[in-house]
C-alpha cells in the first residue's frame, strides 16, 4: 500500500518543474532526514517571506512563485518539499483568534474581520517521532523587527505573532517542535493527509463581498504593513503597549495606506529582495 503521507496532490504539486529544480540545485536529497527537514524548513521560513497570498488553497508551486506566504500557504509549500524529499508529513488544522492579526489588519477593517481565522501547521515524521512545525511562518527579518519594537514584552498576540517568549521563540530548526502563533489558537480542527482535504471541509467564511475586498484590496494593504514592519515602521495598536520608537519608526498615516494600495502589485517581499 502506498504511504498516503508521501503522495502528491493538486496543492502538494511537488512534481512541478520549479520545485524539482529547487531541490536539485540545493542538493537536498543528499542530506540526512534530519537535515532534509531543516533545509526545507529554513527555506520556507526565510526565503519565502511572511505575507498574504490571494487565497489559502493555492498550490505549492504558486507559493514558491509568489515568494511569500502566511501560515496556510507556507504550510502547503513546506509539505510539498518534505514529501518530495521522502519525508511523511500531515497537516494539523486550527482556527486562531483574530487578535493575532491585529496590527496587520488595519483598524478600519479589524472590527468587521471574522472572530476566528483558519490556521495550520505541519507535522513531519522522522523515525518513530512526529514533530510539529509552525515556527516557519514569520521570516527572521520580520520577527527581529517585532523584537526590536517590543524589547520588554514577553507575551505577544498581535502583528502575526502568538508567543509567550517573543525575545527567544522556538523557531529555529533543532529537531524539535517549533511555534510562533500557537498561543493564538482557538479551535483544533484535527489532522489531515493533505491541505486539499482540509480546505474541502474548511474555508474562511468571509462571504463573497468580503472575499473580493480581501483579495483585491485588504491583503495588499496588509502586505504594505508587513513591508513597513520589516523596515522598522511598526503601527501602534489601541490598548497595547506602544512599540519602541527608533530612527524612522512611525505610525501609519492615511497616505501610507493609500500608497500600499496603489503599489499592491509589489510582493511583501521575499528574501530574494531584502533591500525593501
């Protein structure tokens, strides 16, 4: 019987030429299982920047082409890479409280955002052990910007982070579980062989109008905020400790928001372009 946790799917399309080329160029097949996981994990974490794609249910090849992703889309890419490297893996689905996205979702839109948002992490099998991988969501540059903005904060559930140890979260691959949004989890939606199965049963309930607004406007505004945070411009959140002000640090203005929308075609951007 074939191992269903090694099979491709419409979303886990690891036979796509771009994914095969990436793995061959990096020589990942020659590594030990532990190092294969680490190579795929580190690539997904830092060479695919944190940002918002047009939808959750896009194939791994599209996430790679975008050069950025969030929890669900990065999870799809990581699973595809792991399976291509003969490493059994599965998806664990959840919802998270919307507070975790505050600071990224503009205050004008936060009030009407769903109370719970779809979330997932990846579980990979090495030998007899299953390891939970969630710490790949925020790229190092983005996470470092949050740490510099909140040097005295231990627990943070905002700006895409959900951790009780912001200064030293468990995000580095050391052969153990990694987490960066786990404290924002609201509901456990169980284990799934593929993201395809997960999204066949669970979709973000925006409604048709909000879905269009998200796809063509809101996510570009959010990606503009992600870019600004990565540069050190962390927007303040009402009721939360104010970010530490440093050179160039500012609050978002109306003109910033309009600029983000006007430049929505630019990615957040991935580590292919860290100058932004």
